[in-house]
C-alpha cells in the first residue's frame, strides 16, 4: 500500500501538470536563511541607538563633576533607558552571540569597572545628553508608521520617555 502511494502521488502530479515543488509550500531548506524582515532590522537599529544612549549616560555619570550629583540626577534616567533596552531586546528573538550568556552579558561584562571613569573616556555634558534624547524621540516617532502596531506602541512609549528626559535635562 505504501509503495503504491509512493508511485501514485508523483504520477498523479505529473499528469496534472504539477511539479512536486508546487505541492509543498514553505521555505526552501536548501536556500539558506531568509532575509530579515523590516521590523527586525528596525528593532536592531533601535536597540543599537538605545545602547549608544546608555553609553553616553554612563560616560556622563563617570565625568569630571562630582559623581554624587551626576548619579542623583542622571541615574534614574539611565535606569529607564536600561529598562527600555530590556523591553526592546525581549521583542527581538535571535540566538545568543558566541561568548554571550543567556542573560545577554558577555563573560567579561560581569566583572564591573569599579564605578570609576573609564580610561580615555571623554566627558559628556547635559547639552549633549539633551540633544541625544531629542534625536532619539524624533527618530522613534518617524518610525511609528513603518512597523507593526505592537512595535509602534513600544516605540511611542520610549519616544515619550525620551522627550520627557530632554525636558528634565533642561530642554
């Protein structure tokens, strides 16, 4: 019976003018990975921008002014950006990079820098942070119409937060 169906199905398809590839739909496993979708590419770019903003805040906190003043003022804003990064990364499903643990940290990242100023780090002023917050909010708003509704809602929330940060930083 099984042998008969193995011969009959291709014969029926051939007489109907169909190729076997017409019957089976889905991705071709031999064609390699499909290209990333627009939402994935946009999300990767927004994650990179958020990581850059976090780096600016960390540099500003480690700057030349008294650390206590900068930490008290900028620390809560940095914490919100770190939360945004977690939310963005939760939307991006991809296998972890080589040498990265399940929590997203590289093995070297867990050691901590001791809270001091990184060697060779430049100072970042409040004006630069304010400009970066404004640019981030504007970029996110521009992308709202081009992504899925769920992603647009997340982007809108982060953009509103960035605009609030810009105001809190004096602008």
